[in-house]
């Protein structure tokens, strides 16, 4: 929650959203096809401003628990395709 931020809706109300980094972590952990497409969009929109160290530091232990370390490599390939890192 400490990285969450408000998003102002057209109605003037605010919605609390997770950070782009947290969204990538959760999507890479879930690892469904739609999640990877969502990650690509986040990388396109926020790429240069993302804290990749934070992403990998938090994602790696989750993927180890899930026994899917290959998702880390898939994320790195997406980043390279976007010219990041």
C-alpha cells in the first residue's frame, strides 16, 4: 500500500491504484497470456521511470515459491524488446 497512488477519475473522485512496479510483479507472477500483454503496455508507458531493481527483488522470491523462474527471463526479454535495461 505504501507505493499506491490516487488516480483521478473524470467524475472528480479518486481511485487508489497500485504502482506500475507492483502491477508488473503481480502480472509476471500470474503469468497468463493476458498478463504478459498487460506488462508490455506498462513497459511501453512507464519503462524508463520504472524501478527494475525493486521489481526483480520482489518478483524473484515469488517465482521461486511458484517454481516458475522462467518468468523472470521472459520479463527481461520484454524489457530488452522495449529497449530497457
